C-alpha cells in the first residue's frame, strides 16, 4: 500500500512538472501555437464546468423523491 506522503510527493512533482510544461508551451512556442493552447485550455475548463452542471441536472432528474417520514401521532 502506498503511503500518504509518497502519494503527496508524487502529486507535488506531477503538479510542478505540469506547470513548467504548460509555461514552456505558452511562452517558448510560436504565438499561433500558444493561442491554440489557450483555446484548448479554455474549452476544456468550460466543458468541465458544464459537464458538472449536466451531471447535477441528470442526478436531480433521475433520483426518485424520498419516501415521506412516518412521524406517527403528534400529541
């Protein structure tokens, strides 16, 4: 079993590498390539937010209503 510290270290390394690669792609490539990378990033960000909204809507539409509580007689 992988410990939490090693998992955290791996996530830290992946995150920092991702930041460096993304910055390299944006600032050291041609302007047209940087524009395309920004368009792809913006599309993926908006698509993920809209997918979450769609998932919430689907869950709300397909979940049956809860059974009414039987509270018995109220004195």
